[in-house]
């Protein structure tokens, strides 16, 4: 992310040693490390939340595109069509049977 080399780190360390002083430098470094860690954790948390929200939105879009009720309606329509075919076949058999039998 940042392109900080060895000499830049040495310069920052020397300036902080001169400004803060040798007695307070370790405590300041601990505090700075603490806040850097907190910031990293916060950024990671925000990234995870954004990723979860994006995945949830993808799932919602997939459900909108692929509605399970459409499949149920399609199966029901296929069943109705098959039932109509069976009904017409039964009716044709009954009609043929009536024609074959002599009237009493």
C-alpha cells in the first residue's frame, strides 16, 4: 500500500525520537501500534460486512431471476396437459367401446 523504505523508516524514527524523547518513545510506539491494530481490525470488519451484504444481494437477485414458484406452476401446467391427454384417451376408448357394442 505505502512504499516506505528503510531510510524513510529511519528518518521517521529519528524525528519521533527528537520530538517525543527517549523516555516517552516506547509508550508512544505502543499507543501507535494499538491504534494501527484497531484501525486494521475496523477496516477488516467493514470489508467483511460489505462482502456479506454483496453476497446477500446476489442471492436476492438470483431468487428474483429464478423464482421457485414459476417451476411449481410449470409442473402444474404439465400435469394439467397430461391429465387432458389421459382424459381424451379415455373418452376415445369409451366412444370406441360404445360403437363396438350393439344397442340392446
